[in-house]
């Protein structure tokens, strides 16, 4: 009987560890911040706005104003950001918000 209790406790601890890992599916060091800075998305700004933790949890950020440089073109838009996995690597999705009335 004592043996079964220990096994249950071990399984419970393993599940708790898995839950901790699942709460933040992304790590800040896994994201290519240099590449994102190249288009105008800065880690420091995300930290200051409180949205970095949201991203690392794999959730969408609140709507934020972005000023991006894409292929030499300035793009100003409101958008949400979300980290997703593509081929096992973190990929930042930028989801533009259509202005009201358009």
C-alpha cells in the first residue's frame, strides 16, 4: 500500500512540473529579438507595456500601435501580436486591426 502512495505522489509531481512548463510555452531567450528589432518590435518596449509575459504565454497581446519597417517600407498600423510555433521555432504573428467604419 505504501508503494502505491509513493507512485501516485511521483506522478502528481511530474504533472505539476508539466503544468509549469505549459504555462509559458515560450522562453524569452528562444525569440530572435535582433530580427524583430530590425522591423521595429523591441523587447524592452514589450516589457515596459507588460505584454512580454502575454506573448511568452502564447496569448494575443492587447491592440497596440506599431510602426514597422518591412522591406524598406514604413508600415503604421494597430495590431495584436502572438507567438506561435512554426517548425518547432517561435514565430511572431502580427494581426492587423481594421479601423472602425472601414
